[in-house]
C-alpha cells in the first residue's frame, strides 16, 4: 500500500504524456491516431479456464491500487453467475443484462465502489447471458467503447470456461492475466484456454499468475510446467508474472464482502497482489491501449442484413 509514488511514476505520467523517441519524426496521421488510442482505457482480462482459481478475488483487489493511479472500472464479464459486486458489497440495480436487452446504456448500469473505482456488474441467474448472440455482443461492445474514453484502466473479471464470449473478451484486451492454481485440473484448463485464445488472437499478450501456491517453489514448478507444455505444443508460452500464496485472508475477506487488500492489507496475499499491480502497471506503460470495446466489436463483426 505504500508504493503510491512508484505507481504514479510508472502509471501517472506513463505513455500518454511521454513522447515516442524510438523512431524518427512521425506523420500527422500517426500523431492523430496515437492521440485517439491514448484517450482509451488500458484493459486487463483476468481469465482462467477452470472455475474457482481466484479470478474475482484477484480482480477485486488489483482494482484498488489501479484506482489510486487513475479512474478504474471493473467489468464483470461473468455473464452467467456474476459476483464481482459481492466482493465490494454492492447491490447494483442495473447490469449487463439490461444493457444487452436495450433497457439502459452501459453508463447507467455503473455503480461506484469507492473513490476512483466503478463496477459494471454482469448480472446473475440469467441463463441467456451464458451465450449472447452476435447482435447482443455488438450492443455490449458499443457500450464499452463509449465507457473506455472515461477510464484509465478496465479490469475484466471473466467467467470460467471457454465460451466464445469469454475468449472474445480476452482476445480483445491489451493484456490477459491467466490465473491457475497448482492443481493439475486448473493447469490443464489454463492450457486449454491458452490454446483457444492463441487461435483467436496469436499476438495476445498473456501473463501467467499461479494462485494459492504453498510456496515460491510450488509456484515456479507450476508456471514452468505450463510454459514448457505450451511452448512444445503451441509454439508459444505465457510469461510468468507472479506467484500468489495460499492465504486464509482471502476467505475471511470474502465473507466480509471486502477485497483482501482492503480487509487485510498486511496479509501475505495482499502484499503479493500489490506487487503484482506494480508489475502490471509497468507492463501497461509499455503497451498502447487498443480499446477493449472497439477491439471486441471488430472481433464480433456483426453487421445488420442489407435489405
Ligand atoms: N490465494 C488464495 N488463498 C486462499 N483462498 C483463495 C485464494 N484466492 C482465492 N481463494 C478462494 O477461492 C475461492 C474462489 O475464488 P474466486 O471466487 O475469486 O474464484 P473465481 O476464479 O472468480 O471463480 P469463478 O470461476 O467461479 O468465477 C474463494 O473462496 C476465495 O476466497
Ligand atoms: Mg469469479
């Protein structure tokens, strides 16, 4: 929690203000294009393959340091059984269900979690949301496209599994945080997710997080195994970025409906998540935001029938 000057240094000025000195003089078109891109939020998609690996726990806590560095939105893309709002003790009346059914604009479904941090809930107990039509996904993308002009960072809390829309969100984000645990079924599902994602977007930036590790060694062994198998069979491997410890603080804070970095900021898990946030901000400072909604829309490629 005490690393705000560092966060500001990494993220506060960041790529938006810094001139690009790597190449020669840029054309007016390049400058204008960069200006447009820079106005959009950076996006991080937290995904896993298997359910219950800790995506929502991690997203809820990562959002706190990100919000300190600039306005942040948690987008709960768990469209079947959304629960990101629970971890911030929120009770949104409108959700993405209302957005895709045309009852409200995405901006009207946003609720404030705390200073600088907003949430757009996915909605719960609505089975239709498990599989949106191309048109509904188009509506969703258009809503997000408008929102991304007002945030610095969008954190997407994904649904488990390999549904088309879960993979589309990951493929459209600037960075994917692939979360696994040392459990062999979680590792297998992380690999399966990777395979589908790379097919969808071969240039995807994928960072690997091992959650619930008993120690650093277990985290390293888990990451090495996934990287080795992916490199061998997919010709590409994710980049390991963090090992997060098994920590009962996660359970206690979930019961209290609090992100762990808020409820138990000095816990081992909170400190590891703070470190991860700092690394991610450095990572994003090197990445030009492509625009989640805009990118998603391109990937959905819905077009009305021409009559
Ligand atoms: N590092 C950790 N140490 C101990 N428990 C953890 C840790 N991370 C998450 N948990 C616990 O694991 C359970 C599942 O976490 P969470 O809901 O965040 O997973 P998820 O990946 O979002 O699940 P889903 O796929 O259902 O959305 C929760 O009970 C949470 O408290
Ligand atoms: Mg979840």
